């Protein structure tokens, strides 16, 4: 992987938000949810699809804080327009484990 400078890192806007609503996404090629995340008054509510069905039930995700890239352009994923990239790490089977703060923080906070 190529090295980047600090200025390159600053171009990626990673914020914390709270999941407000989760919906099934049966049209997705791989099992996924439609997730709506509140990033506070500056950014507001944004949506994404996420393939997190292995480790998370829809009801368990509501109220959870997650980290996401908020400055990618919107991307059409099937019939759904994704506005953010929710971040996670792969487990030993390659399934997504969500990335979020270990303590509650204000929505919209930028990662540094």
C-alpha cells in the first residue's frame, strides 16, 4: 500500500453518527440492510446500505453509534442511493464488524 501524507488523510471526512432507522434490503445481491444515520445538525441524516446481517439484527443497530466516511459522492447500489460509507473490519470469516466509539460522543464529531 502506498504511503500518504497528512494532507491526504485530512481529505477523508470520517464522522460519528447514531443509527436512527434500519430497514431490510431484500433486493440486494448479498444480504444487507438500509441504514439511516444521524450525524447531528451540521450534516444531518444520511443513508447507506451495509452488509452487516451476519452479526447484527436490525433492532440491535438502532441507537448504535458508528463511524462513516461522509464526503464520498452518492453511489447507486441497486435501487438504493447510498450517501455514506459505514466503516467496519472483517472478522475471521470476512464478515463486517462495525467501527464505532467505545464511549458515547456527540453526533457529527470528526475523527482525528
